[in-house]
C-alpha cells in the first residue's frame, strides 16, 4: 500500500513540475526530494 502511495505522490509531483505549477509557487525542491527518495531503490536494483 505504501508503495502505491509513493507512486501516486511521485506522479503528482511530476505532473505539477511539467505543467509549471511548482516553478510558479517556488516548490521545485519537491522534484529533488523525489529524486533523493528514488535514489536508494535505483542503487539496490
């Protein structure tokens, strides 16, 4: 369940990034947080 929640949050952040919502509201750091959260899984695989 937690994995599915992570996917929903990640997709939401990416959609907001590509629509420019994050840049308008100065929240681009959320993309970096998402990348840092995914990084350990990439190393593990």
